[in-house]
C-alpha cells in the first residue's frame, strides 16, 4: 500500500512539472531565447484567479486567455514594458508580482510590517496582562467563610472514608 501511495505521489509530482510546459506549447517562437523571454514575462504576472501562482504556472481559464492576449501583443512586437503597462491599466498593480513603489501601493509594501508591529504590540500587552497576578486581600469575613468551607470539606472527606 505504501508503494502505491508513493507511486501515485511521484506521478502527480512529475505531472505538475508538465503543467507549465503545456501552457506554452501551443505558441510558436522563433527560438528558445524568445520562448524563455515570454516565459519570464508571464512569470512576472499574477494569475488573477489563483493569486498565488504566476500566469506562466496557472491552468485557470482566465490565465490561458491572458497568456493568449499577451502572446498576441508579443507578436505585434510590443515591448515588455508596453505589455505590462497594458495589463496594469486594465487590472491594476495587483496583477504584478513586484508592484511599483508609489502611494497607491504603499499598503502592499508596508501593510505586512504594520500588521507585524500591531500583532507584536497586542501579543505583548496580552502577555503582560496575564503575567500580572493580582493578589487579592481577603477581608476577615471572607477568611472565616473560606475556613468554614475548608473545614466542611475536610469533614465530608473523613465521613466518606
């Protein structure tokens, strides 16, 4: 059974490597350098459906449509910057894996740091409040009630033995 699981895992692993290769197999390029340049361009662009995969690696239908559109622009001899500008104007800076540093993207650049700082502050406050053991002084009346309860508990234990 373990061998079967290993074989299935290995097969899936090997097939996943072909996903990126088959995505570009329907396009024709002059040479390997042009194909590599196209692959690098599509690797800079985020799949809008998957969001954690590049356009080069995604199998989503929208990714396929975008690759086809980028390929058409590529064949029109558009530069990489022109293609990226077209995509950004259409989908916003989110489409880029490496968004530019400008006021509209400050949250993308600084957001994780602010969240880390806020999380650290909240954690430190929570830990400080937990470590402060507040000692409560019992009044004379509370001490007598506690003593009576403990004596009753001791009496109950002795009678059940």
